[in-house]
């Protein structure tokens, strides 16, 4: 005759199942609480976004190029172990930071603008707003300041306590890459080829150093002749490495879709730019963005949100630096 009570073993199976479900629920809650959210500072630093926007607008008003520089800082930060402000750390005796890595040396800029914004935030709400979040918001505000699209920036990133020279050297796409290598570099970070083309549209603003496009204007053939000649006037075969030229010759201080028109006309400044329109798989996307500016702006904004979500430190990971250039 069967017992009317559950067996001892089935009791423990049920109990274990309950504990497992409780553990899973707690993990889900914990993961949810660690996610980025647009209103992360709503109570702890309600003026954070306005302080960052004011600092960016002031910097861009003084020098339009700074908008592109701040956007690039965020990109170069996120592509190296996630959006954790590691790019802002100065070298120390314990590690070699990312500022002197080949993609960044004598190139990345805007650190003083970030310092100024951080100082204002520390005065308003000490130890609350991360340097990583400053970079994410400043990138968006820079694009808006140059008449580009806006997007909602999710917040709550924390700052790394180290940096990686080697990862910066290997993971940030070089201006010499061919199309297949570009697709791979972005795919490694979770981006599609179309998103790669959209993010490359950031080259509608900003300047590039002669050293990054010298080989293109002297050795390559898929380049407009007059465009090449004009560039050679300011970028000699040797010397003048730091002489700069606009990435977009049409509207270098306006965030628009002119970059893609340049590519179709063989006026991409960097080798990696022109590779997007060179008879390959991304030609069609370039033509879409060239003829449908609203599509480009929407795709760019969505890709920036995705980039801002690359491996952020949240919860209790990392720290909130008091000075963006060094760990606490």
C-alpha cells in the first residue's frame, strides 16, 4: 500500500528545486539591477547630464574639431576591453596605458575637456559620475552639437583600474585595413557589416594626420586625381606627419551623410574609408546612406547605443575615479 506522504528523497528534490528557482530569481534581479539605465543619476546627481552637455558645447564652440575628438575618445575606449574609461588613464610604473598605443599616440585628444567636466561633476556630486559615462554622454552631445542625431545614453558604467596598451594596439581598427579586415574587426565586437559602415560615418567630421593617409595619396589608384593633388600639397612624401586634413572635404564640421558621397566620388581620405566603396560587399550600404540621410542618421544612432553597451563595468566592479587620469 502506497504511503500518503511524499518520500524523504522527493522532499529534498522539491526543496532543492525551490532553492534553485530562488537562486535563479536572485541572479536575474541582480543582473537587472546592474544593467545600464538612462536615469541612473536622476537622484544621485540630477545635474550630471546638463553639466556634461554644457562642457561639450563650450569646447565645441571654441573648436569645432573637438566634437570629433570626443566622439573618437568614446570609440577608442569601448573597443579596448569595453567602455570603461581605460583610455583616460596615464601610464604608471605598474602598467603601460593606452594613450601611447599606435592608434592613439599623437592622435587622441580632448582629455582636458573631460578633466574640466569631471571637476565640475565632482564639485556638484563627489564620487558619483564615472569617467566612462562622461565619455559616453560627451560623444552623443558632440554629435548633436555638430547638427547630428541624438540618442538615449544608458548610464551606470564604472571605471577600470587598469588599461591595456597591447589590446589598444590590436583591437582598434587601423586606417590601413582592407574591407575584409574591417568587417572582422567590427564583427569581433558584435557589429554587423552594415553597422560598421554606419559607425564609419563618424568620419563625416574631424581631421586625420598626414601619416595616416600618405600611402593612399602617393601609392593608390582608386582616388580622385584633383583630390589627391590637393592633399599632396599639404602632405609631402616625407616629413609633416602631423599635418592634418579633413576626413570630409565637403562639410568637415557638420555631422551629415556627405562622407558617403565622398566615397562614391573616390574622395575617401583614409584607405579604410575608400575600402567601404571599392566594388565590395558594402557598396550597397554606402549608396543607401548617400541617398537616404535619415536612414544613415538613424542607423548611426542605434549603432552608437550598441557600442556604448560593450562590456561595461557595473555594480561593484571597477570604481568611480575622482580623477579620470588615475585610479583612486
